[in-house]
């Protein structure tokens, strides 16, 4: 049984997306940090969920399966955390598949863009390049690093792809369809990091809009949120009586500052409501 002082971390990435940890590394950290409830939420992939589910069976911690689904609403990117979905649901898995294809295309287009800009790259070298997921990140990034055209992820965004890059953006599924598909697959849609970038829109407006689209919870605690933003999100969720979660958004050594359990939030500080139904008992 979970008790109210138990610590949670509901947002973690593995090698199935852009994190460096394998399921067993995640579990080691979870035990080391004494986290009693956690979720794996790779970008548009549940490839490692079953593996982790099995590993957790022997341990004194609870696990809820998850996926972080990319979505677009009125041109803006929203990440929706899907908890407890039935991953044999066709509609839901098709969305994930299409999103992954969009991510791969974005990678390919990035390299084509640099070739057009005069970078000395042979596209076929990129095509045959094999990305090692244990390094974290994505294929285009690691290809450029290995070819000494980019230092690291911050150089990738701040220099190589700085400013207005004239490139086709990925066409992720509409947020409305994502939310509906998660519910259709028996899961719960929770809005991830509403203030990943601290835009100047108040919580009423920002969370209200997503609430109308059907989200059932908000990741109020996230490393990118200021204390004020976190408080605003919590107040809003309490007023509307919806789920409150906390996540480190850990990517292993790919983003070293984000450590598993770093939000230090207990069951009591969050409000898990009907997420509890998916708990895998130890
Ligand atoms: Zn995200
Ligand atoms: Zn994430």
C-alpha cells in the first residue's frame, strides 16, 4: 500500500525515446532515491513499459505505465502524459506510430536543411549512420556530434539550428484527438509541464483551454516550473478538482540536471485521484 508520505516521480524517459537509461538503470535509481510510485513516459513509445513492469514485480515500489504523447493545438506543441492506456488499442497506437514517423522525418529534414545551407554532409552517410540510444538524444544530433559539426545538445539548438529555421515542422496529432484516443484506450490524459517555457499566460487561461479539451490532470511540479507557476497550477487544479502530478522529466545523462525524484513530492502533495486504479502492487 502507498502511504501519503511516499515520494512519487510520474515522468521519466528511457532509451525507448531520448533518455540514456535502460529500464534496469531506472529501477536502480528509483530504489536508491526511495521513490514508491513512478511511471515511465517515453516520447510516443511504450517499448520499454512491459520490461519495466516485469522488473518492478519483485520490488517494493509501485509502477504506472505511461507514454508522453506529442500533440498540436492551434499550432502549439503540447505534451500529453497518457497513464494506464491499453496499448493494444489500434486508434491509440496508430497515433503513436504517426508521431514517431513525424519525429524521424524531422531528423531527416534537419540534415537535408544543413546540406542545403552548405554543410559538408553526404546524405547517404547520415542514412547509414546507426544511432546508439544509450547516448540519449536523437539520430541527427549524434550524427552531427560524431562528425564534429556540433558540440552537444545546447549547441544544436543555440547555434546549428538557431533562429527562424525554414524547415517543415512535424505534423503531430491534434491535441483533441490525442486526449480522446487516450480515454478511448482506457487511460488518463494529463497535461505535461504547462510552463516548460515560462510564457506570460495565466494558469486560468492556459489550463482552462486544455481542460476544455478533456485533460484530467496537470503535471504541476516540473523542473522548468518556477515556484509561483507551480503554486498557480496547483491552485487551479484544486479549484477544478483534477489530478495533480509531479515529474522529474529525467532523461538520464542526456540532461544531467534532471534527476529521478528531484521534485521531492509526496503522494499527499500531489492529488492522484483515479490514477490509483492503475497501481501495480508490489
Ligand atoms: Zn515533454
Ligand atoms: Zn518528457
